[in-house]
């Protein structure tokens, strides 16, 4: 397998080889960009995306990330001919290297300190559905159709963390139905089930995602990072452990200048301008 080059910082100057990237103030937008094939992923794009989200931890200027797809679709998942075909010819060692590499993308998204917003329209299937699932917030156009298609190609639904993450979003029973059947979930159904925060008209989807990202990006950076970290860590905690961990986390947030800045603004009847310190 040939993988992409290492990510260079700052992200605002980085030019990806396998997706589009734009940075506008505190918001970075990642666009999966193979619209003629509904934006499938390849060995190289998996690797470059994982490297990108790892690099996000080192760029303090980017405060929130939007992930979307070009041409009216999010992503059709792994490219049938560029990924699935070669996988049939691989041995166990190479296959395990591949599945660990794809899982690395989800781990990198979850480890990135920035909240990630998926703006989903059209087809969002297989690994594309996983990328949406691994995001912190998901918005959908009415055309969005989500499917975890793994069993359709003879594979288990336990791919890239699906059996761990999806039940926590929509519940065990609903996740089981999607993973056992591989059927498509509509935008309305996804909103009812809690997979999508809300549906947005197609023409307004990306601007709504950017507005939300900008709102988060202009908030208290350290506190937002702590929120994301605790949302992940508390999966493995008892309620008692979580309350204690949150007490420590919140006390740390109270030492930031943003906390003092918010108090001063409140006292002056002004809106606080957070600076991330």
C-alpha cells in the first residue's frame, strides 16, 4: 500500500492529496472529493484523513471541523475496485494491517480536540457512515441516506468501532437492526433516532454546519476540548467515577482566563469574547 505524505502545519497551508481542505478563521472544512463515484475512500485517503485528524491536535488555530462530501453525496464508503477487490487477494497479516489502519481514522477523529460536525446529504454508506458516526454532531439534508453496509459484502457489522459507538447514539436495538440488515436509514428516521441532530434544507446544509462550527469555534476552546474528552472517557466510568472526573475537569476549566473573562463580561453586561487561554 502507498500512503499519503505527512501532514504539514499550520493546517491552513496544507494541501491534501486525497480530499479538499479549507480553513476559514477557526473552522476547517474537509470535503471528500470524488463526486463522480459518490466520494468513496481509498487506501490513501483513509491514511491521509487519519493523519489529518491526528495533526489537528497540534494546530491551535483550528477550533472546529466540518466534514462533508462533494456533488450532493457524503461518501459511498470504501471503493469497490480500489479497496474491496484488492482485499480479496490479501493474506491475514495484510488484512489486519488494513482494518487497523481504517480504525485509526475513527480513533484520530475521537482524539482530535476539536468538535467535528458532519454535514450529510445523499449517500452516506459503509465507511462513509462510520465517518459520520465518529463525528461529534451530525446534520442532514432531506436527501441523506445512511447505511452500514458491511453485511451486504459478507462482513460483520463490527467495523471501525460501529458496535461500540452506534448503540450509544441510537440505542442497542436500533443499532442492531441497521448492522444486521445493512438497510438505509432516511434523514427523517435518523433524526427521530438521534443519529442526526436535525435536518436542514439542502441549500442551507453546509452554511448551517459552518454556522454551528463557528459558534463552537468562538467559544471557550479549553472548555470545549474538555467536554469532548469527558464525553469519550465517561463511557468507561461508573456514574460516581464520572462525577468525580467532572469535578476535576471543571476545576481545571475554572483556572482558565476564559472563565475569568466571562465573569468580567457578565459583570459589565457584555458578551464575552473568548480567546482560548
